């Protein structure tokens, strides 16, 4: 079976940590920030972990060893 190519769109959006976790940016942090509360904006700034079956599929798309 041939090697799988890395899905570049996924690779640009998702980072694989040293332990193999998948981290992503949160949505809603680019514009219209004046109406959002400080606490909401702080949460938006942090990265989020991708878990479950979705993470397994993304690892396969990125060519990472799972």
C-alpha cells in the first residue's frame, strides 16, 4: 500500500504536540471583538485539544503515527 500524502489544509490548521495530541485555534477571534467580553476573548486566545474519532481521522490525514 502506498504512503498517504499529508493533507496540507489540515496541516496548516492543526499542530501535533510532542505527546501526539492535536491542538487547534478557536474560532471567532478575528474581528468584531469590541462586543465580546474580556473573559470570552481570553478563552478564544487559548488553543483547544481535538479528541475522539475526529482526532484519529485528522492524524491519518496529516500522516502522523497514531
